[in-house]
C-alpha cells in the first residue's frame, strides 16, 4: 500500500475547501430518503455560510437537523454528479443566523459570487445559515479518508476496514 503524505494531503484539502463556491448538502428527508441540494456558500474562518430559500424543503431540514452532511464537489460545472472523484464530506451543525448585521459575510458573497447574485439573494425570500464543522468526523476526499477539522489543526489518515 502506498504511504500517505499527510502534509501534501492536508495542503490539497485546505486548497479544495477554499476554492469551491458550491456545496452540496445531503441529509435524510422526512421519509428517511437521501435529500440533496446545491447551495452557494462562502467560507470565513472555519465556518461555512450558505443562503437557503425559505420555501425550499432543505430549509426545513436544516432547521430541524442537529447535524447535516456537507459535500464539496471538485467540478462546479457538474455539481449534479454527486459521485465526483474529488469531493469532501463532513458533518456540520446548522444555525439560521438571519439576514441582519452580517456585512462581512455579504461582502464575501459579493466578491465570490458577484453583486448580481448577492442582490438576488437579499431581495428574495432567503435566509443565511452558518454551518460549523464538527471535529473528528470522517472527511472523504481524493479517494482517502481522514479525521480533520477544516482549519487543518487536526489531520489524520484513517485506514478504513473494507470488510
């Protein structure tokens, strides 16, 4: 088995989560079936901020979920392909923080997604969620499994038993 270069994998991981603009949230719906939705996000520090439409199902699921899986897809042009080779998946705790008093976040959205998208999000019935990643959960990306936190202060290769 080829040895894992932890420092290189950590560098890849940090670059990956800093370079994406769209996250894919996956969770179980009320019937226990997987529910998947694409959402624009920005990352500030260790926290991911996403806008969610209040009329969409995933808003209700986020409101009622203690944890939510977040998957970042390598190729933004094909976010419909949830089985992309390069992806990261980790658990987050969702919190609806509303739309008031978050100028730093609004500026980051404008810079990342453009002023037109930001204006659209602020005028429609959307609300802002903060997703705080949980340490020690599996993060899967680049074909390997790791235990990490997104700041990279914990980054350990996990050998998964394939029974």
